[in-house]
C-alpha cells in the first residue's frame, strides 16, 4: 500500500518535472512543440537515467515501465492546455517542484543503496537523480548550466541525501528519516529563494 | 543474404553520417583535422550508442565490430579527399542523408523491440538512434541544438517509428512495414525542406 | 607491489585532474564552491566513466571504490587551501597534468583490452579516458570544447594509445611499452605547447 502510494508520487513527480521543463523550454526561441516535448521528457527522465546508467541498473525505469512515459506525456499535454494558468501560478508550482526534487533525491539515494554502493556515493547518486535532468536540459538548450546559477539547488539535495545516509547509519527507521531528509532539502531550497541566499564563491 | 544487404547499408549509412558530421564540423573556427574526425565519429555513432546504453544492450555495435569504425574512417578520408566535390553536391547528399536517417530510425526501433520494450518506448529509442548523434554533435560544438532549429527532423523520425510499431501491431509483414515507414520519414523531411514547413510553436 | 604503486598513481592522478578542473571552473562567473567542486569531480571522473559505460564494464571504478572519491575530495580541499600557491605554480602543474593524461590514456587502453575489444577500439577508448572528462567539463560550463582549441591534446593521447597497442602486437613487454607510450604522449603535448604547434585544418 505504502509502495503504491510512493509509486503514485513518483509518477506525479515525473509529470511535474516535465511540466517545469516544458515551461522553461517554451521560452526558447524557435522551440516548436516537438522540441518543447522532447526537453520536457529529458528534464523529467534525465536524472534517474544518469543514476541508473552509472549504477548499471538495467532495465531503466522508464524503459521497463511505460506508465512513467505516459505520466510525462500527460504532464506535457496539461501544460499545453492550461499554459496561461500554469504561468500565472508558477510561484505555487515552485513549492510542488521543491517537494518533487526532495523526493527524487531521497528515493534516488535509496535506489543506489540497494545496489550496494558506499553511502557517500549513494548520496551523490541521489543528488544526481534530482539535478541531472535540469543539467541535461540546460546543456541541450545551450543555457547557463543550473549548477552555475546563484540559487542553491544541487547543494540542498546533497545536504538532504547526506542526512538520509547518516540517519540510516544510526538505524533511524525509514518513516522518520525519509520525511526529515526531504524536509531539509525543501527548507534549504525555500529559505535560499526566500532570502536570496547563495553559497560563497570557491576562491576569488 | 537480406541480412548481408542490411549490414552493407548500415555501414554505408554510418559512413554517410560521418561525412555530413565532418562537413558541418569543418565550418567551425579552429577545428583541426582531429577535431573534425572526432565530431564525424560522434555524429555517426552517437545515436546508436545512446540507444544501446539506454537499453543496456552490450556490447555496443561499434565496440564489438571494428568494421563500423573502419567504414566511418573511410567516410572521413573520402570527405578530406573529395571535399570540394562533396560541398558542390551537398544538395544531392541531402537525399542520401534522409534515407540514412529513415533507415537508422526503423532499424533502431527494431533493435529496441528485440530487447522486449514497450512499442511506444521502442519508437522513441528508434527516433533517438537517428537524432542523438546530431544532438551530441551540436552539444560538443556548442551549436544551436538541432532540436531547436526550424526544420522538421526528429518529429519526422518519430512519426515513421510510430507508424512502424503500429503496422507491426496489425501484423503487417516486415518487407512492407520497413519501406513504408522509411518512406514516411523521408517524405515528411523532404516536403518540410522543399516547402519550408515547420511545426507550430508549443505556446507563445 | 607494482599494482599497489599503480593504484597510488591512479588516486594521485584523479586528485590532480580534480585540481585542474576546479581551477578552471573557479574562473567562471557565479561559480560557487559547490559548482566548482562538482566540476572538479566531473573533470576527474568523466573520462573513465565514459569509457566504462561504453564498455558496459560495471561497476564503475568510483562507484565501487570510495577511495577514488575521497582522493578527489582531498584534491579539491587542497585547491581551496593552497589556491594562491597553485595559481602561482600552475606552470609546474602542467607537467604533472601531462603525466596524468599520459597515464590515464594507457591504463584506459589496457582496461578496454581486458574487455576483449579490437586494439583500434581499445586505443580510442584509452584516449576517451583522458579527454572525455575535459570535454564534459567544457560542455557543462558552456565553454569552447577542448577539442576545438588550438593546442594538441586528444591527438597526442591517440598517438600514444596507438603506439601502445602496436607495441603489444609485437609482444613488447609491458614495462617497456607502458613508459614508452606514456613518454610519446607527454613529449608531443609538451613540444606542442613549447613551440605552439597545432594540427593543420581539415580543409579550408
């Protein structure tokens, strides 16, 4: 039952990522509907795909289960139908996006741990699950990579993933460690956008 | 015998893709012969490589069979020797390229189907086989991605791949479904270039 | 014992690649310490990762062995602590980098040969081991790809890798073929920088 719920959230998260990818791609010059759809898919599937290819965890989720594909397609059709509405409430969308990012990070970390990798590596692969879709989107659309924008994004995911493997190390049960780690990611991200926080430069 | 013929066409198609990749890369500033050769290879091998990595279908074709590599190398040597001629007849090259794209799409779809994936996913992976080489080329050369140019390209491949899996569903024999689907891709692409057709924007 | 020595050099090489990646990324506008660290990791791990994903050689080195990850992290911490010193002696760093590139190429070629691929393909994958990290770094940071800069880099690696498989074909023992091939790479690269050599254009 809980697994069914998690599966539903994963599908919803995939659709949501596709919506935000499509909204961003649509701002690009010359982007026709096929290009926008393509970028929506890459944004949504990219992170999990990079994680699983690095793990050699075949078959990839979306290759094996066509429902993920259909969920993304629905997200893109919805974006097309309710474009003005989604643009208007993009601010509210941000909240759901943040929850999606948090979920993808922790579930990605879990998937890596199931492949018996070191917890530190698992945390990195969890972070990859949430950010690599956006990185691929930026690379494909020739945009400034999300990693080099001021907002705190990937580092919030990394912090949450590290907290999750740490809690796991201290044998904290999953129904505590999962929401707590997700909350950390969401809080860092929301706080950083709210108060325009950014990480310091490496060295100037 | 038929398989031998298909193998020959695949080698010829690989060489052709490398030629068009090398011609494009050579327009780039500072591109030396090594860079041009490298981009020719990526253009030719990229699509099939992305498909097979996503499928986990190892070993990759060009890693297992050195003849593909040698066919591409021949294509690039030919480009160097007959550069002026190829530039002059680039228009005619377009026709062969289009046939190559159509062939790569349908054969790619078939390869995905052999890995027991859903027909819809197989069609996407077939389209990837034909377009991802060009996408990687554009990403490597920092060009406007082919997906965001006006011409209809990836969507033509997608249409042909979908037709192919549809015909397969209705148990249409391969010696009909293969040429018909390839023809659809070629016709859409030729028509779109001939009459400067382009897909509508997603939303403005 | 020799294997232990090689392992030590591989860790040192990984740290060194991360240092040079971090130094380059730090020049980028807006790069915070997380972005710089991320790029340092990609630069260091990218080449071997691309090679192993193309070979289907799972698990990937850094996924299976956390020490590689820790070596890279140390390199980045050192970069942060001794930034001014490293910038001042960047010229001397170049020598170590060149040795690192040479080592990664030949060891990469060996790893591909262990997967029973054609020597020509193994040489290409060896070259990939040394250059793909830099290519990914340039793609992620939206920079002019290293392949299109004037300096001789990837072609030096390719020459060394080809020499290595050639020496192997003539049954030259490893303790001769390894240093000789590495020396060829280092010499070509040093000479090309020293006398500002560059490869001719493909065609003008």
